[in-house]
């Protein structure tokens, strides 16, 4: 399928309740012609499809989902999702109504129970009028009450189960419908044809539905909290902007703002677009975008981001990126995609959920047969079978991994750590070695030019070249480069107020330097390796640069004419970050294209013993492969551009970026804060998330492995312990809520250092 023909679409899906539902929807979409990729998100109740529009239309996906027994609608513009809250409120009302009706049914059924017992005698003394009602009247009253409440409160459950059955599929609603349906039909039979020993289970039907609906309501509320980080990002951008035209301010909808428009932002307001400040001075809060809690000063020429908060100055900005092109929109899109992604750990849950419901149905049949044969009690066999059907919980298994992933990705975004998805997060959690690029990662990434030395050569023309001329020519060539050393040369030339003509025929040699035609002459700037490639001899009597300084050589028309020494500063938290990484059990190594003399002081200050210097991008890539071949799982931290190959090869690639430049998306994790302490924080969050995922899976699997045998009566022979159907239903609802509650602990996670 040609890349240019691919389109993507995200559809809201209605009726999914468990991992089995997710699997059915996914299969239905995968078998639709023209579909290339499918991702179904149980947490957010949506399906994302990548397809060929020449072979499939969006309406076909809606039909495919409906054919699987679920419902879907095409996304509508401006849909805020408020209906989801209304649905949750309705489910809560139905849940409490069913629970109250169930408690009432349990009370009304007490006079019908075989044998009085102490509780029955006490109730008779307290409510003598209840025992005066004829048993047949009580049975019919319970039948009517249960039928009305079950149809009203449980309609969605029964409709979902029926649709799935029509399509040859099963899900959690199948188990609940079968369990409550059998209990209701037997109770109706006992009501119409009463006989000694025939009990009714109307209270169990209502309590099962009540606990299930209450669990769903709590689950929906927890899901909204889990997705809260994305919601908070979407609310950051204002809906209007103050546009300034000919000195007149007008409040306009954000959609009317165009690049280049002048926008006024007052203190206390959020910036509506990515912009450059044209007039004024202020401080801004970018913590919701980059995790940087310290307010940042911005003046004329400074860049501000949509969604950031303007603290104390009224400023006029020039609009640049709008709408979906803003950094805020890019972050929200990345978080959304990551939250909907699937972690490798989900494969276990997927494999189990595919066979879960059929296995439970088989176990229920075995339970019924075993109790009939062992106890010769139809009623006891029925009660235990219903308990087995309703206690089994595929929901907990389906939510175990995505719930933790969703919360973790959102929490990471709040801290300025963007995970590309579940797989990236899991890979980072399992690394045991980390290699750090020097420039821009451990150091500030803004070297300052300290010294310019002209070289004497045999060429009389170049002997007389002044320092200003050398600097001017170097700046002309380096202006087209994005390397930090190039920026140092250009900035120094600008401070000297030099002017130059643009260079021609600029050729970049990654990790080594560049060549260019400047003022009609061939210029070469770079390190010793590059000069060796061009067979240009460097002077042997030159004094070495000061420790920690990086040397840039310059040649004109094949003759070395100058060298520039620049020095970069170690980031304030670099040493603390390395200490934290070592404490986490990682082997730490520094890779750099600088010379060993320039790298050694930086490594020493940072506390790094292993240093590999003089490496070009290919050399860094080879070093990572060497570490991998020794059995290590390696994370690479770099700037995301020059280190792209190394980032992609490592088990986990971490790109040091900034909120103002999301182009540095190479690798698996993007750090919006260019602070080394964000590296161990990202690692710690990934490891904690994987721990929560394992806890959730352990709980979900353990709950079903213990709960189903208990409901079947495994403890009865030794301890005479049985679970009533309504207790089983309460346990089932509690299971899903536990998984979500455990995942929500990640919302308050913080890095301890």
C-alpha cells in the first residue's frame, strides 16, 4: 500500500466492556478490505484505523463494528465527550436502584426461606406483618419487582450479550446475562409452580446487576481520572485571542488568527498560539508543557508556547504556529497516541481473554454437573453455577496493562517526559546500561568561543589574514550548520559586529565538520578526523587546547589557517543525574565526538569513568552494538538528530529536546526539559509503571484463579464455605475497581532522586 494513500480515522466505540470485546472489535476491523493497521483502546472506548481510502470508506468501519455486535459513530466536530459523564451518572443511578431493590427483595424473601433460623425468628418479631403476607403473594411481588428493575437497569447488559451471541462471540455480559437469566428463570418457575424446597433467587439477580453497574460506574470514573492528563492539556489553549490591528485590540475566535498577526497577552492569561514576543517583557510558566516548574523570563525576540501562562507582563506577540501545529497540540497528539498504544505485556492478557469466557462457561457446566452428582441438589448446583458465571472477571485482565500505561503516559507528560507508547516504556524499564552524549546532554550545549589562533603557512596570502577575516569566513560557513560549535563561532562573530556574504556549496559531514565556498575560496572547518580525510596536515608544534576545551580547525584552499577553541559548561544537575543512574543499577558511559582531552574534564566532573571520545555517528552506533553484543540492554541519550542512528539502534532511545522544538523526536522517549535529572526520572517512572502493570496482571489472574474455584465450592468439602451469587457479583465489581485504583496511584508519582 502506497504511503501517500494512507489515511487514519478514530471512531468512538460503544458497548465494549472487557478485553474480549476489544478483541472482537479489532478482528472485525482487521478483516475489512483496505485496512492496514487497527488499534482498539478499551480505556477510551475508541478504535483507530489506518486504511486506504480507495478501498474502504469510514462508513464501512462503522458497519464492521456493528456486525461484531457493538456500535460506533463517525466522529463529530466539537464533540466534547460530555455525554460520557451523563452515561456514568445514569449507570450510578441504576446501580443504586438495583442494589436497593435487591436489599428489599432479600428482605421480602426471608419468609420464603426454608427453615426459620435465628435471623428469621428475629425478623419475625421485628416485622410480624411481613410474615402475615401469603407466600404466593410475596413470590409474585418479587417476580414483578425483579422483572421491572432488571429490564430497566440491566437492559444494556442483556442487549450487548444478545448481540454478541448473534455474532457467535462472547464477553463479560454473556456471563452476567447467563447467570442472572438462569437465576431469574428458575425463580419464576418456582413462583409459578411452587413446591417445598424450591427457593427463589430474585435478590441475587438484582444484587448481581447492582454490583456490576456500580463497578462499571466506578470504573468509568476511574478511567476519566486516568485520562485526565490529556484533558488538562486540551484545556490549556484559550478559545479566543486579543488580535492587534492598527493599534486596536479585538477579541476574536482562535480560528481567525493567522501567522504573522499581532497578539496581545495580558498578565494571568495563557498564550493562545506559539509566538515570538515583539514588544514587552514577562515571565512565563511552561510547567504543564515541559515539566519545568521555574518561571522563565521572556523578552523581545523570545519564543513562547501556546498554553503557557503569562505571569506579570503585558506583551505583544507575533503569531507563528497555530492550531494543530503548536507544540501544545503536538504534545497532546503524542500523549493521545501513546495512551492508545499497546505494551508487550498486554499479549499475555490478550491471549488469556481470547479464551476466557468459553473456559468459564465450561467450568460453570462442570460445576453444575459436579454438584448434581455429589449433592443431588439442583438448587445448590444452580446457585454455585450462577456464582461461577458472575465472579469471573475478564475486565480486570483487560484493564491491567492499559490502565497503568494510560496514567503513566499522562503523568510523564506533566513531568516533561513523553513516552512514544507502551513498548517504548517497557523497553526503557528493562535497560541496564546507558550511554550519554556529551554536548547538549551532559553539557549546556552552548559552547563559548575562548580563543582564535591564526596559523603561519607558506602561502604569503594567508599569512596576512587577520583574525577578523578568519572569523568572518568561518562564520559565513558555519551559519548553515546546526552544530553547537558552529553556533559558538557565529555568535562570537555577531558580538564583534562582523558582516559576511552567505556561503555557497555548503556540505555537512556529520560529527566531523563541513566544507563551503566563502568569498570564492574553499573553506574546510572540522576536527582532526575530517582534515585527515582531506589529507590536510595539521601543525605538529601547536599547543594543545586547555583541558575541557574543544578545538575546531579551519583550512582555506587546502591550507590550515586557524583553529578555534571553545568551551562548554557542564549542566548543574549532570553529576546528580549520573549518581541517580548508578544508584538505579545502570552502567553509565559517555560517548562524544570531541577529543579525549576535551571530554575527560567533563566526564570527571559528571562522575563518569567510561568515556569513548573521537566518535562520529557511525562510531557511536558501533559502540552501542558492542555493548549489546556483550549482553547489555542499552539506553542511548542524545540530541535526536546527529545521534538518530544510535537512538534507533539502542533498546531505548531518549532524545533531549525542548518544548520549543519537537522536531527532535528520534528515539522512544522525548525529554521536554533539557535537564539530565529528567533521564533517571523517566527511567524510574517506566520501572514503576511496569511494576504496577505486573501487580495488576497478578491481581487479575490470581483473583480469577482463586475466585472461580471458591464460587464453584472448592472449600465446601473441608470448611463448608460457599459464595452466594450476590457476594460473587460484589467481588467481580471490586476486582476491576482494584486494578484501576492501583493504576491511579501513578497520578501522584514523583521522582525521589
